[in-house]
C-alpha cells in the first residue's frame, strides 16, 4: 500500500521528463565519480541550451540570458541511477534521413547491458518550464538531422538552418561533452500525463541518439557558430561597479552591472579620458551610466567596444540640483552631461600662506 501511494503522488506531478542514457565502453563499466560528473554536467548544459533557445534564436549566446537560464535550472529536479535507459537498447545511429528510424528499430531489436550505462532523469514543471522543454526537444531533433546530413554530404548549411530551430554552440558543446568517453548517448523526452503533449509534438517522441562518430560534425558546428555570430549594437544602462586605469588623467576600463539594454548581467567598457571622468562622477553620485557601442561576440558578449554617448542617466530637476551641489567645484562637464547649465559654484577662499607662527 505505501508503494501504491508513492506511485500515485509521482504520477500526479505535472512535469515533463527528459531521460539521458550514456553507454560506457566495456573497459569502463564501473560508474566512476568522473563519469557521473561528466553526465550530470552534460545534462545540465543541454537544459541550459534549451532555456537559451526558448529566449531567442542565436548560434552563440555567450553570456546572454545567463540569469534566465540559471533561474530555469533552479526549477528542475534530477534523479540519478545506474542501469537501463527507458525502452533501452544498445546505442546505434545512422546517417541521413534514417537516423530516427534506426533509433526506433534498435529499441525493438536488442536488449541493453544492465551494467553498461548510466541514466539520469530531469523533471521539469509544466508551469514555468514547458517552453524550455519544447525548445530543447526540437533543438535536439534538429541537431540530429543536421549532423546526419553533414555526415552524408559534408555540407555545413544544415547547421546554419538549424539555428532557427534552436541549435546553438552551447547545445553542440553539451552533446560533445556527453558523447566523449562513451559509446553513445540517448535522450528521450516524456510529456506530462496531466497536461499532455505540447501542440505539434508527438505524444511519445522517439529517442534522439548521438554516437562518437558524430564528434567531428559536432566540433565543426560548435566552432562555426562562434565564428559567424555577429556583434550586437547596444545602448545600455548600468551601474558602475569597478573602475581601473593606469594613469590619473588617462583612459580606463569600467565594469557595469547592466540594468537594461542588453541581455547580459555585466559588461566591461573601455572609455577615453573624458568619458572615464563622467563615469567616475556618476559612480560617486550613485547614478546609472548610459553607454552606446558594440557588444562584442568575441569573448562571449562580455565587452562593449567603440563606446560613445557616455552620460549619466537623467534624474528629476530637484534631484539633479542636489547632486550638483554635493559634487562641488570642477564638475561643470558632469553638469553638461546631466543637462544642467549655469555658472560654476564659487571657488573656496584661498588659505593664508604659512608663516611659521610669526607675524611680519
């Protein structure tokens, strides 16, 4: 009776499930700590790639949408156990259009080695996770098709077309991580019994299989996605959190915590001397900084080049006047950046020259 109650509670959960099965070579059938870590890391990386694809389509995301992907992973629960994959069989694959048929045929033709693999399941709540699960499912199938077409023709165009279906550098790297050191990996998606399958998705999707023979294609695609991803023109607002320059009056680097205008948490910006001075005063006044430039794809969209239009974010008139008074003398350039005009504040009276305590 207790077992029945437990099963009823599990079935009542409105979650989609993703199962991974990684087949280990004959000489490595003991699931070591290293193998376990590799599988867990690869599964999380695939889920992250699905979360990124649910936000936008890109061949390379870098640091973009990191916070959203992290928040999604917090909602996912994992269940790890060694043994058989769902509807398991030795991992096989084919190139060309018959890849999916080969995966289904292998399920019916062979029995799995009970100690030859390791399974991992991820449970994704439908509320707050269905979009990411669907994005990963479609991206995996598109990646499998692109790899098969590339292996049969040598063309890279299938990978370019697959970007619109959610395939990315991040997904390629996750698949490479899962395949290396194994005889193959099988990924199966199961939709929630309560909510049913999403629109335009089969009720029981066929597993997607990748093998060591796919590594060359995966590596080429991963490299291609990074090299062809363009930089992004941005106009962002952020808080100054770090500043550094080698000369007191020269240019320097500023790190901003992004408020809006870019899908990254922080960026590094190189500023010329005048712009750096404005950033210093904005930081001292507790004001956000407005910067325009190119968010560079090289380095993962973490750096803005060609910075221009550097200015503190405007504030209310009364607040602006208070800030200007608190900043004191010598900030007329800062005032112009804020949109304030008028004569500079009076200079403080000159201190008397020291006379050693004696009167002349």
